[in-house]
C-alpha cells in the first residue's frame, strides 16, 4: 500500500512538472502579437504604385522651416545620423525665425521621406522616434544658422533606384546619402505598416553607430558584416510588405529571431 501511495505521489509530481512545462514552454514564450502582415503594394507610394502614401501631414513646430542645402557638404559625423535603419540617408535642413525660442522637433516612426527628384528614386520611411534640439533664434551668429541632420531610412519601392547610385562628389561617393533628394511628407497610417513598425519598438541595439560604403556590397567577395545583418533583415522583410504579398508567420519569426539575437 505504501508503495502504491509513493508511486501515485511520484506520478502526480511528474504530471505536474509536465503541466508546468506546457504552460511556460516555448509555445507561450514564442507567441506573436499577429501571425501575418499584409501587403501594401497597391497603396499609393509603395511598391510600383505612384502617389503619396496615406497618412497625416508632417508639420514642423512654429518658428521652424525646411530649406534646401544642396551645396553643403555631407557631414559623416555619426552624431548627426539618426534612426534604426540605414539603407540610405536623407538630409533635413532646418532654419529658425525670430519667433523660435528654442526647443525640439520630433521625427516620428512611419514618417515618409518622399523622393523630390525627377529621377525615380525609392521613397524612404523613417522607422524610429527621435527629438532634435534646435537652439533659440539669435544664438547662431545672426539667428539664421541652419541645423542639418540625417535620417536613416528604409526603402519603400524595391524596383526603383537607390539615391546614392549617382553620388560622385568626394563628400558623398562613399556614403548612402541621398543629399537634397527628399522632403518629409506624411506620417503613414497604413495598419499593416504600423504592425511592422511595432516589431522594431524599444530596440536600442538598432541605433546607428557606423557607416558602410554601399558600393562594397557590389564586390564579388562581399560578406554582410555582422553588425549589418539586422538592418539587411529589416529591409528584406519590409520589401515583402511593400512589393510582395506580405509577411507570413514564418517570416515574422525569422525576423524576430535575428532582432532578438544577442550580439
């Protein structure tokens, strides 16, 4: 009788442990907020579809305005590069007027940087959220000094040219900068795009800390540097949404596995 009781007790313990494993195992840990992300290739501005993407107009705070600064050399100081993607960069040039008493401008996730060039360049999307501090009017030796920053972007149109392909000047030819080719347009409100962006939230490891010469990728013996693997994966996944039929559950898991990998 004692042996039977001991056996039953042991069996209950084993079953309990098995139950705990089932409730706290990989199935629960690997649960996803959604099992697919649909395609937006037929939406304006994405894929091969022309037009301006659906969204809310991007508006600067009162006292700031955008200006063109095509003759200003590209500054590769990494402190001036912002974002969590680096397929290419766009320059943003801001000038204050006398009403600006100091403060910041915020660039939100899903901000579309629209190609303003006659050439059919890719549109770009900013996927991070940053705030840039702008000094008060009158503190820059006359009050009209320009603040220039660079936003790291993701491409929205896989079949179109990249803006750095025509760079030939000494300041730009070794960098993925589309200088003078983009303007902030709208903050995209496409639900499928917002789902994708949610996968990139709260990932400080994606902060841009270095440049790569984009021409290196065309060399026959090119190997993607370890630090660039997450950015390559994000771009590849995003094109599945913008130019293909969307992301499956397997696609989402593959991307998250790369983003969650410890460096």
